[in-house]
C-alpha cells in the first residue's frame, strides 16, 4: 500500500508498505479522505513536542471498513466510518472520568503512532463511528476538527445568554463558532485575514473583526457593552493572544485555550484574580458522534466553507507547505486517497 512518510522535518517521501492485518478487536479501514491539520504542519516542521520521526501524519480520517479482525462484535465490512484517532488505556484517571481523549497513556494517530496519510489503517473497533451511506468522505473527515469545537464549547460551560469571543477564524475557530452557535450565543470572531472572517460570516457569526485594522480588546468590549466576553476562546495558537484574552474576558468569565501555543507566555496574575477568571485548557475530543450529527444537519454548507483545496495523497507535502504560505488562501486541505 502507499504511505507518505516524514523521515525527518520538512521532508516527505512515498513508500510502499504491507497492508496491516487487523488484530483481535480491530477493523481494517481503507482510508479515503484525510484532512491536513495545523498540528500536522507543526509536526512536519519539527516543532511538535511529542512527534518523533519517521512518522506518518494524519488524524482527521474517514474511510471504509474492508476487513474485521477476531472478536469484533458490532462493525462489519462495507461500513463507511469516521476514525477516532485517540486510543486510550481505559485505566488511568482521565479515562475513568470519561476524558479518554486526554488519557495519560494516549496513543494518537499521526502523533504518537502512524496516522492516516496512507491507504490502510488497522483501528480498534471502538474507534470507528458509522456515517450515512450518502455522506461524502471529505465531509465525514471534518468530524474530527468539528469535535474539537464541540469539546471546547462543552469545556467553556456556556449558559444561556453568554457572549463569546473567538480569537482566530481558521478551521478550529470556525468549528468553535459552529458549536457555540448551536445554542444561539452572541459571538464575535477576530482574525488577521479577511477571507477567514468572510467564512465566519457565512457560518453566522454576529461580528467579524480584522485585528490588523482594529484593536481586539476594544472590539470585544464594544460588542459586549464594555462588560467583556463571558467566554474567550483562543483558537489561533498565538502566544501574544494570551494576555489580551484575560483582558477581554468579563468578570467571572472563562478563557479557553484551544490553539496550540508552544511559546512561553506572561501575564499579570492579579487580572486573573480580580476578575475571578477560569483558565481552561482543552485537548482533543470525545465528541465525534455529535460532530457526525452536526454534519447531518449542515454538512453541505460546512464542507463548502471549510474545504478550500483537494489533492491526492502524493501531494501531501505540497499541501502542508500551502497551509504555511500566507499568500495562499487555505482553510482545510483534504487529501483524497
């Protein structure tokens, strides 16, 4: 089978590997579509703190079950599925409180172990979720990033009437917007690219602000009648957003760090204390079934807005470089396999 391997940072090569044989409790999935995630770009560049090389990237996957291993009880060949990339131990504290996606012994496809930039993967039965027969694979592969948005909204502990500020209108910021808007919360979103803000407007944001032209804190305060946002979601992965996130939050607000920030940050703790802020982190998701339901409701619209480019597996390296090219307008690049 074909597989795209990153032998070392900024290099990618096509290799031929044997098709894996599913073990007990596993199903063999023929991967049909895989999305390029921002974390894939970090890994490709050698900047991901967990990824080692050589590695096959990719964790936003959809495909078809072509073989079932011994002891598989529910899934069967021919089913179209979304792949949950996180495999958990089911024993640690995180697993016991139903946060398996933050398992202390996590194996995440495309990060700790090889992922979806290849034709076949053997996956535990519990890690695949059926999709409707008429749902395109490229649409279904959006379930994983949409799950991040749904998880982030859940972590934010939203209550009716809460105002929300989302910093960053890339794929994850848009996923958070979709999740928050399911309950009609007023939302302001910021970015530095007009094309990203236009996508947010298509999906129903109340206000979109280019922070190259306007002050982020001032825009949030204006949107919330000077009260600050009850929930601020940092989705850009920019260290410089950390301190302003605190400033833009309301008293007793929540700041949810969604984007991957690898740099050190600093802020004055008194702001945190004075406002009685809750600082929350979120990682991965256990909400792919809910994401599939969202795609059943609005899948055509979501796919049209998110997926800006489609290319074959052989062009994965080109796709990863495109995401980092600020001249090229990308949202979600899908690899069709």
